[in-house]
């Protein structure tokens, strides 16, 4: 099969992934020898590749922490892309999510609190310089700078803490 047909089939499969499994991120890539494939990424699972071998869709996952390599035939080229996506979801969805552990929670909280403190101090410093340089020094403006600095720090701390929670093993 020539490359334009393979790419067309991979793009149709990518469209089916967008419609039926939006949590799976995908990107059309090429192996070093030039064969196109879809790079699949499901948050919380190892990355995988989906490619055509003759007229058969082959799914190949990368080994992750404690997860073996998974390889299976996801269907034929003539199969409906939605059916192939359902088969992919049944295999990709099997990977267990990371469980709750006190160490993981502590690390996420530490990153969040650290980021909150840094953003609070830096934003407070920048706003104090800007407000003081403009000549608006009063008790109300000082209080406003403190409130905004704490608010920015809380927002940044929550954002960093959630991001670290999702990424930590």
C-alpha cells in the first residue's frame, strides 16, 4: 500500500478518535524508514503507536512504570474507524490510574505551597514597586496590593498543586 492511502486511513482514524475518544491525544508521525503512524497518548497511561502492517491495524504500547508492552491487532483496514477506536479504548483504558498515597499528596501540596509563596512574594513586590512609583501610596492601596498578591499566590498554588498531582507517580 502506498503512503497516501496509509495517511488517509490514519487521518480517518484520527478523526474517529477526536469524535469518540477525545481524551486520547494523537499525532501523525513517521517511523525513521518513512512509514506513517499515529502516536497515541492517554493521560495516566504509557504512550502507544498505531500503524498499518499490510492491511491490519497494529497497536503497540511503550513500557511504563510497572506496565508491560502491549501489542495487539486492532482490526483490519476495511473496518469502520469507530470500531477500531472502541477496541483501542478497551485496551488503553485497562491501565490503572495512580492511586492516592500520602507521599504523592504531600509532594503535590509542597509544590503548590511553594509556588503560592513565590508568586505571592514576587507579585506583591512588583505591584508595590509599580504602585509606589506611581505615587499612590496609601493604606488602601497597600491593602489592595497585599490582597491581590495573596489571591495570585493562591491561584498559582492551586494550579501547580493540581498539575503536580496529575504528573507524580
